[in-house]
């Protein structure tokens, strides 16, 4: 650790404790999510699809251009004797 008590990954026991504390709110959370989806609020719809189907796959296009020219022209042939 770097001296900061809040640095690093949380302990598994802390995650389990938080999940246990939030458990009773599951029904309320789903109800509010349904209300937001029924209202047509895009944030709720996006949240639902993100957790139901996962985030969309990211596609990145990479273009490499080599515009460097050599300083010297090298001839790899053997000289004639």
C-alpha cells in the first residue's frame, strides 16, 4: 500500500456486507426501474439493457501509416571480385 488506507481493492467481506444490506431494497429498486422504463426515460432503459445484455462491443479502427524514409539506401548484394 502507498500509505493511503482507502487505496487498493475492497475486501470481499465488505462487498458481501454491502450486498446483504442492499438486499431488502431489491423489490423497491426493481419497482423504480420499471417506473422509469414505463415513463420512457432513456437512462432507465439504457441501464436495463446494460445489465440485461451487457455493454456493446467496442470497435476501434487502427490505421498505421509509415511515412519515414531511410537516410541511407542499403544494397544487400555481394560485390563481384
